[in-house]
C-alpha cells in the first residue's frame, strides 16, 4: 500500500489537492512522533489560521481505521501512526514479490530522456576529472530506465578542434606507428605534451597545427586517416574503463558529427535578426538577460562550442523528441549552458525549457590539480586499479581463505571509486582519498557491501524465507522496514532532482539499520520459529533492496567478503 497516498486522500484542505498533500507528507525523525507527518505551515496563508490551529482541527476530522491507528496534532504537525503489522506485511510482501523490480515504475512510459555524459576528448587522457560526469550520467541512465523512461545515453565526444592539428604535427615530427599502437592514449598524450613544450620556443608549430586541422576539415585523405586512427585508439582504450564502471552509451555522436549541421543554425539566427557583429565576430546579444554575448562565429568564421551544442540540441529534438535533455557537465560551464539555452529560447524553440544542465563539482586527488598540457594528469584507469589492489590487500588480510578474492576485490575497488563520486550532493567538490573510500566502517560502499555479505551468509544458513507471519515487533525491526519502504520514493526523488546521492544515502541508512537489527535481535538463534522466519524474511528483503539500490549506482555486490 502507498500509505502517503492513503493518508493524503483522507485529508481535506480547501484549495489544496491530494497530490500536493502527498508531496508534503514526510517521515518524522523518530517513531514516538508517528510514522508519517503533514506540516501545516503552508496552509496558514490560505486558511488564515495558525498551523497549530489547522493541525488541531484536521486531527479531529480524520477517523482511525484498520490502516491508521492514531492521529495527533503537535506544534503545527499532523502526525499519523500506522497499523504496524499491516505496514510491515505490505512492505515486505512488495519487496519479496517484486524482487529486482522493487522501486521501479512505469511513470516514464512513452517519454524519452537524452543524457549527455562522460563526453571524453579524443586522444586526451581519461583522467580522474572525468569520473563524476561518467558515473553520475551512468546512474541517471539506469534510474530513468528503471522508472520506465527510454533513456538515451550520449557520449558527445570532443573530436573537433586545433588539438588534432597539434597531434598530427607532433606525430609527424616525433611519433611512430608501433609506439602509438602499443601505448594507445598514453602515447598520444605524451606527444601532445611534447608539442606544447616545444611550441613555447617554436611558435610556428602552432601555425602548422592550425593548417593541419584545416586540412582535416577540408577532407585531406592523410590527415583524415590519422584523425580517425587517433579516435579509434582512444575509444578502444576508454572502453576498458567503461566496462569496469558498467557504463553504456547509445550514441557516440561527437562534435565533428555536427560540423555540417551548424550552418542551418547560423542561417536561422540570421533570418530571425538575432546575430550582430562584435569585434568581427558574430554574436547574440544577451545583455538584457545579464549575460555576456553568446559568440556563434569567431572573427575568422570558425564555430564555437555554443554553435555545435545548439546544432546538437536541435538534432536530438528532431531525432528523439525528448521529454528532457540532460547535460552532465561540471559547474564551471554554468554560463555556457545558460547562454545557449537562452539563445534557443530566443529562436522560438519552446522545448528549450526541457534542456537541463546537471552541474557537478570537481574531483581531485589529495596530491592536487592537473593539467593535460603540462602532463601532470592522473589517469582514471590508474585510480581504479589502485583501488582494486588496495581492496585485494585488505580482503587478503581480513579473510585469507576467501575464494575468488580478485573478483571480490574488483567489485569492492570499483564500487569504492563510484560511491566516492556519488555519495555526496553532486554539486560539492570532492577530494578523493583511497583510505576513506575503502574503509569498512562509516558511510562507504564497502560498509554496504559487507552488510550484504553478512545478510547473504545468514540466508545461506537459514534460507531465503518468503512465507512468514508477523510476530510482536520490536523497534529495530520497525525502523528497518520503514527505511526499506522509502526506496520507491527515493528513486523517484533521485530522478526528479538528478541526484543519485539520494540512493547512495538510502543504502547506507538501510545498512546501518540492518546492522543495528542484526546485533540487537537474534535471527538464526531466535527461539520462536515464527520470529526466526519473520527475521529471515526481513533479512531477505533488506538484501534485495540494497542490491536494487547499488544496481542503479552501477556497483556490484559480492556474495562473500
């Protein structure tokens, strides 16, 4: 049963719909206050009464029944207590019957959500700075699919620009095919760094690079072949990382894909009188919106990110007819997205309101910042492998007899990297610490995985019970069931706010409540068979819920640890 819906339909507040009431109903901080609470402060203006008076009046209008066992008013809150046995039965039955589908819905049926994430640069390192966009976008992709939407994952490759001219120049001067084939993206990056070092004393190299890029644009056979080779090597290398992180894409259309789709954008802006000249460049004036002008064409006639992103947005609307189009890009690009969203709105594209910049904070290691040009980058693959190695060492110390230690270390190490990027609110900057993400205590993926291994061990010994009776319930059992019951709502909120951290925090909260239940309540050693069966069913439901939560984040659950 959806208890919030049941309660919302029992309440009558003039001028407020059942849906609005549903959204306001929340979980009180402790059991003594009730199972659900409706804050009445928002009704004070409508009803011209104090929240305390409103709550008191409503409490007298709502009768108790087989679902609602008690209604009370406290300090402007309308509190509800639910029939505990019915609530527990309904929650566990739902989890144990729906299994992998618990928390899913069909609310997005018939709607498409495009998600632009990862968006790596060809021939440049896949570094720690790409972690957030990759795992955040991957989580949103799974979440929207889980809610019935058709998610379209787009890797908007950075495969356009003078850097490719620089690479060709560097390759022709210092590179050889065998070295690049063996070294892949790292070898290409070494060439890129060398070019910038040498160009400091040979500025003519930059002119040569621009000339080579122009040849790519003009379809020069040799330059085009090198460009496609660089791209092929990069995608082959990064696919290993995507496989480790369980990341999938439906489209790899990058910037170069839109090179022939920009002119119609420029033409439409011209036709609508939106383009003006500024210092030789063609721009859209955004002064009345308190933004600097959006540059569409540079003074030499070449395009910019805004031009290509507008072409991409128009292509995606035509191709996918999206309900929403998300851009998972760092907050440093806030102005860029505000500008080109606004220009599309000025062009009369009413769907521009459906474009969303999902901004996130920066990720750095404790060692400090990075620069691709200077060569001090931290490859994401190295970070993941180091986490796996550290996880293996810890597991080997704690459980040397464990079978398939490397497989477990892989799930633990990769999970720690993903969880480290997803646990906090996405807008926060993250300083990544190997020791913090791999601790068995605290708010980490390892803690949740270890909890799952514990639950799995209990079920292997006692059986994955699905048939049970409700005994007299203790506080730890009720608290755990209440936490489990919030999962469908948590998934929905994570989609609405583009915030997978809600799901990560749900998993930690459930793990903490399960461990309190485990230590305070006997499960396998329970003397009463009815109590034992119920607690095994509760353990089963907990494990299922945690698997579902971590599945949406892209984190595996080992059977043993």
